[in-house]
């Protein structure tokens, strides 16, 4: 027998669970399909920052920075056990590309865009305190700025949002793999495999929140819609054995190409990332390359020589970003989320491409706005701006 729901969502990453929570809170019946386990994809392989994205100011993405800072404030309030403010340090050396006046201007704008809310202050670490900064190299060091941003456990946050969605009535099917959908005038007949069988669900709306698998998932929907011009970019982090930086998170410039890299504490270890390398292939097979780990070890050696020497073995993990296609380096591409729908009037499918962990609530709201005309009116169950997100 074919079951029915208002929304079927493909993908148990932060975007899928965010849509599930918001739709369930609005009173809709929701089924979320995840082929492995919650946060099995990019949502457990990020830099784990809930941040405005200071560096996006360089590319003029003011709207995105403002929205991200707003979301940071909301998550600090809704998920205080999962999202915490950390102190960040930006060292400026004689050869650092971003000069002190550029950083001071950027941090002033950042504080302004945060509305001078909690965590919006910044300043300079006095010279006499530089030797307390976890062994940061002081040769030719000119200034060290500090400011605040958020850090989280991305997978735990994803599980917390899904637990909230389930409390609001959403259903999680996992492991359950989406295998195809046929669009009808009133919705989509969604097929998925679970426990060796094939199940059908008639959904008013199908949400493709499959992250780097979203193009694959879109190709399984008939009739086919045009795919946006996107590409996958791999980002690797290196996790090295303890002791981690004790003072906070360091935001340094790669000596090789000027890219911004974080050196941060993570579960009793030091985590360094990330890289950006174009990825072609099956997202199931993404893995860190030797070249990437060399690159990250080189950054650590430049700024924390003692830490680099003390750290022996480590492990690396890689995740995939979905970015707009283009010819320039991925570092300079827009980080705005992209949405597509199958038709302008009463769309049956909305696909989410790209996005940030930080802005998952705003992304969910925007995705639902795109398909609002196709969903029946329901009695809301809760206001997600007031629903706490305790660890699941
Ligand atoms: C290296 C890196 C660092 C980042 N750092 C940050 C950061 O510090 N802060 C920040 O805000 N953002 C960061 N981001 C961005 C952020 O992590 C991602 O935007 C976000 O996690 C994407 O979530 P998602 O739900 O779209 O995708 P995913 O988390 O990948 O979820 C997609 C899910 O779909 C499932 N799936 C796929 N196909 C099917 C199918 N056929 N049936 C059922 N399920 C399926 C997968 O198993 C997966 O669980 C980073 C990204 C990268 C790559």
C-alpha cells in the first residue's frame, strides 16, 4: 500500500533535518530518508564552526555574513550545550597578506553586522602575552587580533535537530535509500529501499537535501529538470594527537597560497583545516589525499613549530562542498545557498545545493518558502525560534 505525507525529505544532514524540524513545527507530516546514518555526509566533516564567516567580507558577501551572525546568536540561545563561543586569534606577521588595518576594518564591520550582540567585541593581544599563545611563532610577528565566534559538534547538532523534529512528529527512516520519484500533478510518488524491500510514499513535496549527492538524487526524478551548474570541492582536516591549543582557535594564512586556515582544539586533539580541491567522482568515495595532509602539516610547522614537532601520528577526514561552477579558485566562489524547483507554479520538488551548517535554519525556511503554495494549511505545533535543541 502506498503511504502519504506532506513532505518527503532525502538526506539526514543538517539541511534535511532542519527542513524536517521546521516543516513538522508548521504542522506538516514529514518523512525523512537517510541512506546511512544522520550526519554521515558533510555534516560530520565540516570545520565545526558556527560563524559569520569573517573572510566572506573580502568577497563582499555582506548579506550572508549578516544572516550567519544572526543565526549564530540564535543557536547560542537555542543550543547552549552544543554551540559555544570560542576566542579566535589572528596573528599578523611582516609577510601576512591581510594587513592590520584591513583586519581592524573587517573586525569592526563584523561586529557591526553582528549588531554588537554577545561575542561581537574584538581587540589586540598585548605583546607581553604573546608567549601564552600555545607556542605561536613570534618571529616577525607584528600584531595578534582576538575576536569571538562559535564552535560546535556538527554531527551532534544534526542529531539534536532531528530529535527535535521527531518530538514534533517527523518520521526518520534510516537506513533508507531514495531510489526514484515520478512527479504527478499533485505531488511525487517517492520510492525508497528499506530492509531489503521497496516502499512507496505519495508526497505533496519532495525535498532534495542530499548535499553532495543532490545532483545524483535529482537525476533519479522524472520527468527530469535542468541541473544547476555546480561542482564538488573537497575539504580536508587533519586531527593530530594532544595537546591541542588551549587558548582558543587560531586563524592563520597558508604561506603557500594565502588561504585562511584554522588551527583549533577538537576533542582533546588539534584539528587543522581546511583545503579546497576540486572533486570528480562518487561522493561515497571522498578521502583525504597525501598532498592535502602535507599542505596542512606545512601550515602547522610555519605557525606552531613546537606543536608540529610534538605531534606524531594523526588522522584526516574529508568532506565535500557544493559550490557554483566556475573557472577561478574555489576559495573565491560564492558561499550562498542555491535552490531549484521543478516548476514555477505549485512546485513538487525543491533541491538545496551548497549552504552552511551555521545557516541551516535560514536555509530550511527558504526551501519551505519555495514550496509553500504546494503544501496544505496545517495547524502549527511550535515556533522553531523557541524550540530548544538539547543534545540528543
Ligand atoms: C570541509 C568543509 C568545512 C566546512 N566547515 C563549515 C563550518 O565550519 N561552518 C559552517 O557553517 N559550514 C561549514 N561547511 C558547510 C557545511 O558543512 C555544509 O553546508 C553542510 O554540512 C551540508 O549539509 P547537507 O545536509 O546539505 O549535506 P550532507 O551533510 O552531506 O547530508 C546529505 C545526506 O544525504 C544522504 N543521502 C545521499 N543520497 C541519499 C539517498 N539516495 N537516499 C537517502 N539519503 C541519501 C547522505 O548519506 C547524507 O547524510 C563546511 C563544508 C566543508 C566541506
